[in-house]
């Protein structure tokens, strides 16, 4: 029998420790600590086991052997496997020399104390992120797995996990509320609709906006249960709850609704509801739209289920299933492919998911590439009895050419970063042009399909083109010039009417935003506000008009009458002391003066010269004439006619276009120019952030309404909303 390990250690201690290398001394110390916790016992004539002195757990032990030495005994101590064993680290030596880092740095990990609160939070986050059922914590397999990782960990109960999910939702909701409260503009809403097997509806309300850093952002705000989707007021309560929860009364800029399950009357009711609560949305006439992704899916589905093509599509689908599920036929198919080599490798034959039209398109494209192989398979493999004629293959190719246009348009919406509205204008006009070209194709089948698609798209386009076109005007690379060019190409002689509608909408929108800002301003009647500090009242003025000639007779007369000092006389300049006094009973215009700093930001700005004779100096409390305003210089006031001043919009449109660049960021441009164009910048952030798709990127090609599974529908509404919203916030890195 092997000698007792304690005796071996005693023998080795005969030599002086000071004469041994550091590594050897450290190894001896660790062995000594191991045998402070373990003792050995011979269980048979040739077997020895080590027993823990605290929990009596036994381990195989063979002195001097790698397989059953002391390493596993050290792990028993270091990793806290023994619940009764003191938490001792065997790997961190004593530091005797502060400069000897290599001697004190552990080579193996030390014991880490268990933080059950942190572990529980991470488990809740895992459940939320991956849609795991809350009851998984009560599954025996999951509990055994956690015990194997850390025996000391107490698996949380279902109620604890549920409380953790709701608690995480409530705490993070405060952060999102603060996040939205800092945005520079309004919020655009999208409402997507889902349904359960019990025909209970669910409304998913998402907010889209430009955040405080002027980046496009979106957050799922509410998940509401809708008992009757066919009701005329089905969505009103869901949207009202969102406005109340997130303090968005009067801050909604637009709304897009998935109309798959709701009626047109329901949408009109929602329009009226929002108009009464958001007066600055132009009474809801401009900013209400359908889901662009749903329109594309509807167009594609109409083509796939066309009565002339549906039978042929089924033949292709059945042919692929036969080849993919029959091994012998598959081998023969691969053999035939080698007889028809191509410059580009063949695409793989795919099964399609009929709830996603992009998979059907990819299936048909791959089948067309193999049309020669399928034709030969009819003669080479007798069991294959599906015959597709050359004429039918021609119809499939015609269908693919039309679906390709829609597929490319839909693929744009799958990008992780959402497009601004001006980018969507370019994508939609591109789709419109390609459908028009397809409608003039010599192939009758292609022409008929394209005409049907174009009619449906034109109906959608007429409802949203105005918002998109105004968004393009807010792009300094294009403005009205691009609108005139594209409308002239698209509408020919009728282009002037379309262009005028955009121009009118641009100026009406600017007037509406200006009036809204003025209403906020004149709430404090006769109050004086420094123009340079009020961004809603700024306007570029040429340098030669920014100061008053101090030697003019009028100024000298006023100075004498008020007995101002020489220092006060020298300080009378517009850029230093200009304030705007507004009488809301008499002022119908907007006074806008820009500071010297603002002029430096507008590198390409063109200014309107104000003639000296148009400035009338006066004193007293005389009321202004209609269309004029007061500009105060110190104690003196200047009457300036608004008809002689350019609005922000006119100035912006008159400026030269910004040069085209691949790295151009339209939102960043407005951030840098927000002081020059305070009112226009608010319009820009609201319009450019308008979403035209109510679905997430992974649902763009869906042909069916979102289905809620039985597990989610079994959850209480508060729990369901907490899980789905928190998942979205985690995904968007709010946490």
C-alpha cells in the first residue's frame, strides 16, 4: 500500500524551505492545504480513496499519478463544490515582494462568490430576449442543468421570474420615457395588427423618431388587446393608451396603419381622433398612410395566385418536392445537370414557404435555371410524370421578371437601418418607373401582370406621394429641382399640377409649423425674448443690415431725447441687444433675426438685402400695422415689414444645392444647420423619420397577418406587453 501523503510531505520538509525554488515551495504549500481538507483511506488491498473532512465526499486517489492525483481534490475546494467546505483559494500566493508581479499572479482562476441576484437578472434577460416560456424555470431538465453548473444556486420560482420580467419592464420604461423626452421633434407611429386563433386582435404600436443625437430610432411602445378588429373604433383605444402612457399628446407627426384586418372606416375614425388631439398635424390630411410592405406583398400574392399561373406554379412546386424527396430521382437529376454546364453555378432547388412570397420567388427562379434538366428528367426517369411545357416555362419566366421588381423593392425594407422618407421616395419612384416599363413589354403575359401591379401601386402612390415629395424637398441635395425633374418625366403635360401641389404643401407646412411656434411664443403677451436665444424666430440678414448706423439723424435724435450715455450709445447694435416684442392682437407674421454665429454656420446661404428706407424708427406704444412686427434695440423699436423679409423656406429653396456624396447624412446636415433654420429643422426631423412600413424587417415578405401563438395569448396583457416591449428595448440597446 502507498504511504500516507502526510508522511511523504513530512519527509520532504527535512530540507530547508529557504533552499528550495519558489515554485517548489508553492507546490508544497498547496499540497499541505489540500490535506488539511482531505484524508486518505485504503478501501481494498489495492485501492485508496480521499475523503473530504467536511462533506465526506470520496474521490479516487493514487499517489504520484496524473489521472487520480490531487488536482480534482483542489477543484473540490476552489470551486466551492463542497457546500460545507470553507471558501479557500489555493491559487493566490502570498505577495512578499510588491515588485514581483509574476510571482503573485495566479495561473488558475480563483473562487468567485455566487451573486444570485445577478444570475437571476441575467436569466430573466435570457428568457425575454429569446422568447423562452416563463415556466422553463420549473422544468426538471433546466433545474438539473443549473445544479450541475453551480450546486449552490437556488433556481428561481415562476412567480419570481414573472416579477423580474415586469420589474425590468417598468424600470426600463422610465429610461425610454426619458429618452423620448429628449428628442428634437415629434413622434411618428406605426400600428401593426396580429390575431390569435380565437380571433382576438393585438395592436403593436411603435414610435419612430429622430433621437437627441439626430439618428433614426424606433421603440415598441405598447401592445394592446383589441377585442373586435372589425369595429370602427378598434384602434382608437390602443392609440389613446399610447398617447397617455408616453405623454405624446400633441406630439404625433404621422401614423401608418396595417390595414390587413381593419376597415377603411376604422382608419378614418383614427384620423379624426388624432386630428382633434394633434392640431399641428395639418388636421390629419397629409400624414396618414398604409403599410408599404403590405402593399408589395399584396401585389406579389395577386400575381402568384393568378388563375392563369396558379396551376403552373403548383407544377413547379410539386416537381421540386419530387426531386428533393426521392433519392434515386435526385441522383439522376444531379447527373443530368452535368450535361448542361453553365458559366454561373446553378442555384439550389428550394422548398417555398407559402406564407412568405420571397421564398416562392426564389423557388421559381431556381426552377427556371433548371428547366432543361427538368425537361430531360421526363424521358430519363419514368417515375417522374410531371410535364411542364415550354409555353408554361415561358409564363414562369414572365412571372419571375415581374416578381423581381417587387423583390428588389421589398429587399430595401429588410435593411437593419431604416431609410429616411426622402430615400423611400427614390425607391418608390424607381419601382413606379420599372412597372411602367414592364407594362410596355412585348410579352403579353408580362404586360398584363405589370399593368395589374401598376394599378394597385398607383392607388397607394396617390395616398402618400405628397409626404414623400415634401421629404425630398427637405433634402438639400435635391429640393424642388428634383421634384420638377421626376414629375416632368413621369407625368408629362400634367406635371405642373403635381409640382404645384408639392410646392403648396411645402409652404403650407412651413406656415403651419411657424404658426404653431408663434402660438407658443405669444402665450406670454408683450413679453420680451431675445431673438438670438429663440430658435423659432431666426432669419438670416445680410451683415450690412445687422447693425444700425449710429450717425443717422433718427438715432441721434432718439439718443438725445433719452439722454443715453456714450457707453450705451456704443452698445446699440442688433446682434447684441435685439429683442422681439410681439403683440398677439396685431402681429400675424414672424420676426426672425439671425445672430452672427448663425451666419457662420450657413456657408451657402443667400440673403435678402433690407433697404434702409424700409426701416421706420418710432417711440411709444403705437400698435403695429398688419404684416409688420417690432424689433427692439435697447429701449428703441424698429418697425420692419414682413413682406420685405424672406422666410426660412424661401431662403432655403433659393440656396445652391449641396453636392452629392455617398457619405452624406441628411439628418446630420439638419443638425448642423438647425440654428440657421429652426422651423425647417423641426419639419425635417418629423418628415424624414416617417416610416412607411409597419412591420419589422423579418416580416416584410409575409403574406399572412401576424399570428399570436397559444402560449403568448395565454399570458395576461400586462405580462405580454412587458415581455415584447422589453425584448425590443434590449434589441435596440436601450438597456
